[in-house]
């Protein structure tokens, strides 16, 4: 029953075109009569999802039991070098990252660090190479894994696993969907570079007389180059808005094409769930970039209140960036009803069986809005209302606001993820006080 509930609510139904959904292929590759790695991993997540929604201690115990068995199978396959990088193994690791126990699983064995799932996913995608995109299942699986890795990179500020095989960069020239994911990956790299540049400037050595050492000018030049890359990236986001529509029309004839940012006509259009999710993901990348630029400037002012940042940002640039943050958030929020399937093509309210499929894709971008210091109070309030709904009506326990760690020593702010970052997270009230558990996108911790 738990598996039926999970598939019905969190798996996208199949569609006639090639647009990637959320685990649309899962029912086809699951062998419910088997107790293999994929089946055990999926069952454990399904049981947690059902537990979060309906309760029942037996569901929780079974979830931990199946997770432990799946972990042991995965470990044995790795040790025996029999883990073949195919659709089933990659999906299994994707599902296993939905269930990470903070201490030990029911077998008494450590379940592993959430970071290991990022490295495991990256390893499998690298092993499979570009040919995995030649099938519909492989393409959708790659997209879902890439979303997961990007969330990991944002939380840990670790770009080690940002673009497996460089696929999104290469195919971005041909496929606007992959181009969108490449732009988000590029944003994460730029965010990392801004953090490094800020720390380098803050910690740069000085001469005995207190003056800047000879390399200080070189650091400033590097910072200016990074900022120019950021502004170039913003221009690419703008171009994607204007060019993606033609691709949608020619490739996905029945789907409304993505709107440009702040397009007044967007209010009269109906977006399908998958397109709305893509628009939110793309906007979240732009929001990260704009937010990082504002944080960078704020750090500069905190480290040196008399610093003149005009040469780096230009006149009126800060106000334009701040306005860009507000416009981007408004656009993301306007897409939420479509991403959750709340509106039918005639604009009437409806209840969609698989509303959780879109929720699993967009809940991290929504948390990003609450993390952004430059969000308007009314925008944060609207976002928190949606997150509350995902938490209470869908059992996505980590659908809560992100709080910020304070700025210090020139560091960019990062999300405080002490409550975990997985939608099906269950946090023990005592562990919550003692541990700061950072989770990958679908992490689940023990209650």
C-alpha cells in the first residue's frame, strides 16, 4: 500500500512527448516480486512517505529495516565490483539518498554520510557517460540526479560534483533544457568563486607598514573578472528566456512555452506541471546569482566600510540587482500553482493526484527564497505558506524556511540545514538539539 501511495502521489504519469518528469519510469523498472537493491531502496522511501502522511510505527520500523538491507546490498555490490552503472542502480542510489539515518540503522551498521550519495551518484553518471542520454529513461534520470547534485553543491559550497561528464555544458548548445541546468551549475561555480575571492581579499597579506602587498592589485583584477563573469551569466539567463519559447513550440507542441521574466501576458497562460517546475528551477539559479552578488557587496562593506565598490558594480547596479531579486521571486511564486497542478487549463482550482511530483522538484527553490536576505517580507510570507502546505498535507517534513548562518570573516552566507534537507525528513527532537545534520535533497533521519 505504501508503494502505491508513493507512486500515485510523487511519480509523474507518462506523457506522449520526451519532456522529463519526476520518476515517470519507476513503475516500469521496479520488480515488485523481487527484493533487489532498487526495490528495497524504493520501498523504504515509500514507507517513510506513507508514515509521514498517515503515521504508524510499523511503517517506520519497516522503512528502516528495508533501508538497512538496501545499504548492505549496495555495499556488497561495491565490494564485489558487481554494481553495474545502469538505470536501476542509478535510480537505487537516487532513492537511497532519500533515507539517511543519523547514527545507525536497525542492523547496527552505520548508514553512511549524506555526502557519499553525492559522490555515488556522480560516479555512476560518470561511468555511464553521454550515452545515457540516448534513452528517455536515462535522460530523465540524469536530470533528476543533476538537480540533486546541484542542491548538494549549494548547501556544502562544494563544486566537485557539479557537472558529470560535462554533459550539460556540451548539450546546452543543442537542448535548452540542458542549457538551463548548465546555467545553474555555472551559477554555483561563480558563487564558489565569489566566496574564494572574498576570503582571499580578506586574508591577503600586507607589508610591514600596513600597505597592500604587491599581489593585492592582482587579487582585485581577479575579483573584477569574476564579477564580469557573473554579469555575463545574468545576460545568458535573459537570453534563455527569449530563446526557449521557440524550442518548446517546435519540440513540445502541446505545452505552453516558458514566459520571459516579468512578462505581463504570463498571467493569462496555463503552464503544465513540468514546464512550471523548469521555470522555477531556472529562476532559482538566477536568484542564487543575484543573491550572491548582493552578499558579496555586503561582505565588502562589512570588512571595509570605506571601500568603494563602484568600480566593480557600477552606478545604480546594486538597486538593479535588488530589483532583479524581487522580480525573480515574484515570477517563481507565480509558477507555483502550476507546478503543483492546482489550476486546470481553464484556470479553475483542482486537486491533482500527483501533486507531490512537482513539490519534490520545487521545494528547495522555495526554501531558497526564504534564505535570501533581500526577499520582501510579503514574498517570504507567501513562500512559507506554500512550504507549510507541503509539510502538513504532503508530509514533506523539510519543507520549512531556511535560516541563515551569520556573515563572518568575509564568508558568503549559507543555509543552516540543522533540520535536514530532505522532504521526508523525520527529526528526533533530542538529536535536533545536539546535531547539525546536513542532508542531500531527499534525506530522511531517524525519529
